């Protein structure tokens, strides 16, 4: 079974590479030092500092493996691939809620870069799925747990 392709913008690639480098060069060293200090406290079988440091070490190593796998399977979306005529990964889309008239702006990114609090939504999210491939002026139905929301695509532009 092949690994799933990870779609990234150049910014997303840079952030993941920086996180990986920080984990490998800084965090690994910090947690190793914490383990060394905790071992110095004596009996590790009842040493909460040691247990906490080992748990952090396991988390860091797991995240490193995840990031390396994501980067191995990355497909970078470059600006020359982006067509602002249709919604795709890498564009910023302005939509209007047809019921309430609210205007929202979302940047469409791959799942690895998704950050809804900063209006970066995944191409696999309900809104992302509904608007991918659509053109300016299109009205789309977005299936959400509460029902269906209609959005009109007002604008599509480069991020």
C-alpha cells in the first residue's frame, strides 16, 4: 500500500522542514538532558521526572517520523501551477454565506497545513471539498453536521 500524497504550499513545506529541524537539533537534545538529570535523582521506577521526559521523548520521535513521512510524500503546489479561474489548493477564496450575507475569506491548503483559526482550510474539509474546482460566481452547497450551507464564490486570488 502506498503512502498518501501530502499537498503543501511552499510556505507549508518551509514550516514543516523548520519544525523537523528544530525537533532533531534542539528538542532531542533538551529531552536527552532532562532524562540524564532525572536519572541522577535515583530510582527511575518511581521517578516522575524521568517518566515525563521519556514520554516527551517518545512524542518527539513519533513527530519526527510523521514529519519525515509527510515530507517524503509531499507534492509542492507552486504558484505557476495555480489557476485563479477555479478554486484549487494555494488560492485564497472569498465566499458569501447566502443565508446570512456573511463574507469570509479562506486560503485553501492541504490537510498538513490546515489552520482554521487562521482561515486556512483543508481541501478535504467540508467547505474545501465543496468549492474545489468551482469558478467565481458559483453557488455551492456545503454539507455540515447542522445541515447544508450555501456559499457563493465572490473572488479567487493568489494567496
